[in-house]
C-alpha cells in the first residue's frame, strides 16, 4: 500500500475519521495499533507476526534489564536483543548475499561449486524495523531510557504505520512520551501538514517516478549511451533518489502530523551542502545520527589518535553502506563516503583559511555535489562493470555510445536545485501558510489537479522500501 495509491487515501481517510471520533486516548491507541498492523500486513500478512514477535521480545528484554541491577544479566539481555534483531535482519536480507559471496570466492580459488540461492522474501522496511527496535533496548541498557510501562504503547511505537517502512527512524525517547496524553491538532497545523503531504506527493510522482525510466535505460545498457546521456542519467538518479526518499519522508511526517504525532526532520536540502560532513548532517538525518550514536560512538568515536578516529569513520560508513543493500556496490558506496569523510577531516585540520569564505563555500559545494553524484553511480548500478562504464563517462569524459536522452534531462536537475535554493532563501513555503483561507484552498486544489495530471502510467515502489 503506497502513500500515492488510491487505496491508501481511502485507508487513511477512514483512519482519520475513526481516530479523531474516539474520545479516550486508550481507545485511540488501540485503534491506531490495529490500523498499523493492517497497513503492514497489507504487504504480506505473514510479516505482521514477525513484527509482533520482535516487538514483544524487545519489550520483555528491556523490562528484564530494568528490573535487575546485575550488569552481567543486563549485558546478556541486550546481547539477546542484538542477536534477535540482527539475526532476523541477517537472515532475510543477507543470507543470499553471503552465500553468493562465498561461492564467488570459492570459484576464484579454482573450485567448481553450483550456485545456490534460497527463495527468501524480504519484508518491506526490515532494516528500519530492526534499527528502530534496537535503539530501544540499547537506550535502556545505557540507562538513557526507562522502558515503556505498557506493552500496547511499545507495540504502537514499533509499528506506527506512517514511518514504519521507510523512516524516518524514530527514537523511543522522542515518540513514547507522545503516547502519554491524547493528541491534539490546530487548524494551522492541518494546513501545514496538508501542504507538506502535497509537496511529498509531487516529489514522488511528478518528479521521481517520471524520470526513473530514463535512469533505468542508461544503467541497463551503459555502453550504448553518450557522454551527455551518462552525465544526465547520473544527475537524474541523484534527483530521483532524493525526491523519492524525501517525498516519502514529507508524506510520513504529514500523515503522522494529521494524527497529532510529531516525527523528526529527515532531510535538510542535502545537495546544498558545502562539505561531505555537512551532507551527512542533511541527508537521511535520522539514519546518520543513528549510526553515529550506536555504531561510531560504540566503536570509540573521535579519538586523540587520528588513525583510530579515521578507522572508526571507515568502519561506520562501510557498515552503513552494507545496511543499505546486500551487494558489494553498496559497500563500495559506503567506503567512498567513509574515505571522503576522512579526507574532509584532514583538509579541515591542515587548512584553516578564513580568507574568501564565500569562494571556499562555493568550491566546497561544487566538489561535494559532484562527489555525491559519482558515489550514487555505485549505489544505483547492479554491478561494478556497469558502475565503471558510467564512472568513466562522468569522471574521465569518455565519449561513449551514440544513444542520447532528451535535452531536458540535462538541465532539469540543476533547475530543480535552483528552485530549492530560492525556495529556502525566500521561504516560499512558509509564505503560503499566511495566505487567506479561500485563496489557499483554491491554489491547493489547483496544485492537486496539476499533480494528478503529471502522474506516471504506473506507480513505482519507494526506493528505500527495499532496505
């Protein structure tokens, strides 16, 4: 059930009507929990049971941790939680990856082994489910959070449908307190969230889904396409993944907001970043802060010895790449970003120039945006061979084949980036909130009409559903 499908609009209209008609907070939470499990079960009802048992397991282990002062037992309980969550994630997402990698290694050693692939269905959003659940038990183990008093509240945190399958990753310390008292919503907030949902809808359907076929064409047959087409496809994919993922996030925040709940901001104009460190402060913020707090800091974080700090950065980003997908191209993407973060740290350590700050910012942005786009090639490519062909076009300006893409494919990404820059500079979206109600409603309805007219022939699943 995609946020852009008619059946979701019907589902959410029913949820809104029933939810706000219920008087008691307990009844609202019971209904919302049932709706969340229905939503997740609509993908595959069998995985609703998996979601339930993971949540019950972590709730039980967290309660056990809280009720003992024996540190060895507490460590045992958190290890059990890690084993359960990472075991589920590893089985569904990485079993075939590790089997295939092992068989490939055996072939390299000169032995003949028949390929083996298990028929495993990947639960939608499994990485988000496990990471969010792990943050709960780890926070309880670190004495940073008291466990939820009621199982129902924790089940709702673990299954809250707006952000369940693609984030943003919500911390229990942020969400669980919102369950204590009945949610409320003001008229101004309804306008804000309705507008945010429309923006996310346009990003996903009008932009991401309409440019996806052109990206697919080039990455499916990179040898056939010209230099300009390869560069355009790289830029288009950078646009596609941003509009697809941030579009989902916008809609998730809006849907949760219309139910009275607040979710964290997940994107902050990442393609306007002036350094790779700044990029990760703006891109998928809930994940970047998660891996910082639970992986990077657990490894030791920043150390007085630079090589230790850089090792921790590299390991963190390599694991972050593997989290995104069960393929070595994702690991390479993570390694590229890890190396870039190390280089960025070295540059900041060695060069501390305060002259011409505007020029340094412009240079930093140019280098950052081009590095990020080159790294996206490995993220999108299905093999290193495909990635290398397109990288040669992008980096070495190799002429390539004869097939091309339409002219607009090359200027659309810079144009959209310019619109985003101007929108942030002049606060266009914020200005819309001050419009008279009749004018706002007329423009809002017109915008929906235009958005619907730009719908592609078929909706595509959100890119991050596979993670």
